[in-house]
C-alpha cells in the first residue's frame, strides 16, 4: 500500500501542495475507492499508522476544514486529460438532496467523456431549487478564467437552464449551446405570432425549423420531436441544430456521474458534512477518484482486457464499475497499481 501511495503522490505532485497535505489527499482518494464511502470514520480505516481511529478521523476533519483545495489546478488537470482534439462538450446540471435541515444543492459543470461526466467546476448553492442566471454565468466565468483554450466548446443543458441574460452571455463569449426547453415555451418567428413550442412538433420524427425563432428576446435555432411517451424533446441552439440531438445525448453523461457519486459508487448522500467548505473539498476528492476510475475502466475497455458482453448485447459492467472493481481488488489484495496509476499522466 505504501508503494501505491508514493506512486499516486508522484502523479499528483503538480498540485504543489505541502508534502503532508499531498499525502493526506492521496490517502483519502485511495480510501474513497477502497471503502466507497464518504463518512470520515470509514475513510479513517484506510489510513495507515498506529494512531487511534478517533485521531485519524479528527485528522481528516481538520484536513477538510483547513485545506484550501487546489480547484483551479484540478480543473486544468481534468481538462488536459479528458478534453478532445475536436469540439469538447460540457454538461451543466444540478445535484441536490437534504441532510437534516441542510439543503445540499450543487451546480456542476462536467466534461463529457465516453458516456461519463468528469467534474470540472462546481458551486454549492446556498438555497433550494433552480440556479439563477447570475450563478450560471459566474460558474462559466470561472471556467473561462481557468481553462484558456482555443477549442470550440459546446454546452448541453436541460430545461432549467434558459433565460435571456444567460443565453446572451453564452453568445457573447462564443460558447455554443444546445439546451432543451419546455414544451409550453413560446417561440416567435420573425414575422408572425408566438406559439408554444409543442405546436411546432407534432410528429415523432425529428424536425429542424428552417428559420430561427425568438426565445425570450434571443434568436435561436430550433429542432425537436414528439416522443413516444407523449413528451417533447425540443432543443434550442446558437448554432445550426442539425446535429443538436447528437450533442444533447451527451447531457446524460452528467447524470451517470451523479449516479456514480451516489448509490452506484461512492454513496455521497451518506455524508454527515454540513460545512460548505468541507463539502466542496470532498467533491474535489471524489472528482479525482472518479476520474482515475474512469481512466482505468476505459483502458480495460479499449485494449487492456475485454469486458464480457451479455446475451442482450450490453456490457456486463460499465467502464466505471470495471475500473472501480479492478482498483479495489488490487488495494484489498495489496497488489501493485503501477500501470493504473501511470494512466493518470496520460503518457
């Protein structure tokens, strides 16, 4: 285990942290993967040394409360490992639950990679319900200030994420967006009467409107269809939307991420943390652990080993679960993770 921790420490040395903090960070990442829990008592079980369980738990608590997590360095690292050479797709969404009287409401921007959203930048909202336009703009400003890229960025988001100020900001900053709107949202042609979006899409086949429509004072391209369940998939964009459906399907990547952070992976909802600084730091640790697991699972899927295919044609395990199981197996059996850790460098 000590060799594994040293190898992981070498990969994360770009964080330029004090050695003791970097060691604690690496131990926590290994602990998150090993026990699949975010509770401090569970994580303390994975810390080596002769100190008591209570002492180790208090050490983790102090680390989370006093540690200034290197958010910008992490975001740049995630971008360098998961951004593609072509147009990179980002997914914006919220995850929320209630712990006692505390509402944990996280606005998160993730980078889409092989069916998974990799945490890039996030913000805890001190309230219940939807994000405001100002909060979304603030999050994207952090992204642009942190990630200096000439790549085309496409943003996908669900029906919560509309508003004239927000859409105009994306236009002004050359962010291409593909966002779903509600079926009762009014769209207005250049010369004509505003109509509810659902009235423009009666068939179950995809339809692209030839001319742009006015949405809350913003001119957008529109495409959509009626779904078999009676709902509507209607997308708006500031670029021609012929491939809008293709990009929008990547919005589900962040939902897969949220599932992995919760019951299918690290059981984040079990956290007893109530301090926002500690919660945000824990999200950073989870993001690093999740990114590593996906890299390992992706390596196995693409050539390291073959993931079995069941009779229904789908893989027996997801990329995430494959990577998680391999790392956990080696940790529990005190086997070296040399190549798995080397994947973090991307070389």
